[in-house]
C-alpha cells in the first residue's frame, strides 16, 4: 500500500486528508504541530467547497447545523464602478459561510481515528526527507519568498483589519463586498457572529485612519466588535507547485486576497490535480501549467473589480484601477480562455450557452452579471 504524508492540520490539511481517504486506498501520515494556531476567521466559500465536502466526507445539512456555518446565496456588491447589485448563485446550488476553525476541528475529529490514518505531532522542516510515496505540504504562509514564489503585483491590497462582531442571529444570507475609500470591506455572516474585514494598502493609508473609518461602517451595520486584529499579507503563487512527489497547497502554495472567496475552492482543485499527477494521468509539467492558468484566471477575475473602480476618489483607487485594467488587458491579449469567455459574456444572449469550463470560478452567466453590474460592458467591448 502506498503512503501519503499530509503536513498541516489547518482547513486545507483537513480537506486533503478527507480527499485522499475517500479516493485512494493509501495510508496517510497526518503530521502537524499542535502548538501552531490557526486564524479564527469567518470565511466565505464558492460553490466548489460544499461539493468537495459532500464528495469526500458525505457532509450534509445536519453537519452544517453543528457548526457556525450559514448558507451563502450570493455576493452583494456595493459602491463599485457600476450600480449596486447582487451576484446571485444558481437556484440549484449554494455556497457556505464557515468558521474555519470549527470546520477543521470537525473534520479532524471525524477522521483522526480511521485505521488508515496515523497522526504524528511533529514540526517538519524538510518535507522531501519524509518516508512517504507522496507528500502534500499544507503548512501555511512561507517565511521566505525569494526563490520559489512569484509575487502578484496586480492586486492592490496587502493588509486587513478584521472585526469579529457577536450577534444573536444572522440578518443576511449573502457575503458583503463593499468598495471603500481606501480599499474594500467584506462581511461574512455566521450564526453567532459577523466578520467585517477592511482590506487596504498600508503604504497609502495609516492604521488609525482605517480604524476610524471602520467605526462608521460598523455603526451603519449596527455591529459592535468584540475582537479586532490586523493581518498583513502578500499575494503570491509558487513557480512550481508540483515537484516530483511533493505538492503544496493552501497558503504554502498561493495566496490571493479574499475578493470572490476563491482560496478554499482553489485548494480543492489542487487536490484533484495532485490526484491526477500521482496516479499517473497527468505529468508534473501538465499540472503545473493548469495550476498557473487557474491562478491567472482568478487574478484576472479579481482585477475586473479594480478595473471597474469605485465611487470614491483616492490614491488607492487611482492605482488600483490602473493595475486592474492592465491585468485584464494583458489577459485579453494573451490568454485565449479568458478572452473567449469575456467575448461570449458580451456578445451572447444565452446565459446558459456552453463554454469549455469555468474561468477563474465564474461561469458564463456570472461573467455576464458582473460585467454589467461593475459597469464594464463598453470598456471590455472596446478592448475586444
């Protein structure tokens, strides 16, 4: 029997163990450092995540009710360059708002006693030295970006002020995505609290200015924070995510800001890429190419929002609009799949017209809704 080593007990590590327990007969060494803490944030997901949870863990609404999760029917977009609008999900689908720690603890407790899993409490320094046929590294953000990573410069935010606000029950069932003077804010409704995050560029505005502005935003939403913290980050991806028997996932692989909530869904895609590679149906060159293309598509999908601009005039939006427009323009010139779905979204009258696949995490209908909602129809048509 072959052996897989999964390093990390965060949400992506938990999803990795569930995936390979379901789809292979391999033994799994689950290696993690219990002294390392995960960030207790509320997260939005896209439509891929509930499907992956069901496929690998038979996850259903009874399970969801045991956690802090709520259904997510879409994303409300406010103050961007077009009119305010809801990007609704299809009536036969739903995403989730989740407490990442609650979900990872649930998965860990459900899987840890399985006969095919050996839990090892250890801090692994050199993953390639492990006694395993395959290794999936889910250890969180890297400490050194010099050699193995590409920094993504098109995305203009690098810091988030997160406010956790207790409430007796959710008052909305969609994610909030509101443009602000110095960036944008998300809102994630869980059953017992709402998470509000203000994303901005710390090089253009001071932390006290953001804290003053978030007071007004929370007051408007009738929310009172119990905990606030600052998270700094970089947007990046690996140059080679699949290296022989070693694959990286989660923040060990990439990070793109949470606009459109693509992080966990992309992690499930990497699990499938690793499965295909390790079972011999795709070469390392093929899966690395797919990995780069998917992150390119997500980056461009995010940049459509910055290209749209906002109702605010500020240094942030001057630079963000320029960067977003440049990325989208480059993708229309050099990426065939992105060009084709933008062209279809503008020219097709049928929202259900078949395309080869989703681009980023949007279907053709989602592109049509967001291009109109963001006020980009004429600008994109001119670029085509």
